[in-house]
C-alpha cells in the first residue's frame, strides 16, 4: 500500500504531462484555424491562378527592345 501512496504522491513527470496537453491543444487549435481558413485560401489561390495564367512570359528581349524604341519615339 505504501508503494501506491508513494506513486500517487510522486510529481515527477507532471511537467511532461503538462507539455503534452499544451502541445495537443496547440495542434488542435492549428487544425481548427486551418479548417476555417481553408476555403478562403483556396478561393484566393484560384484567383491568383486565373490571373497568372493569362500572363505571357517572354523568353527574349527582342520585343522589349522594339517596345523601348517605340516609347523613345513618342
């Protein structure tokens, strides 16, 4: 019976239990936030994708030089 009392009175490991609880709460809060924000982020990502898909990426400066020359003439 003394062993049981000693075990129940022993506080070693209490800090570990506190950290486990705090870590679990932090992970749970992060998951809850992501669940709330996910739809908005997906919508913004779709908007960005549609805006960027219409942009032409030029791989040479030939057209840029012609543009600069036209601007210099104006």
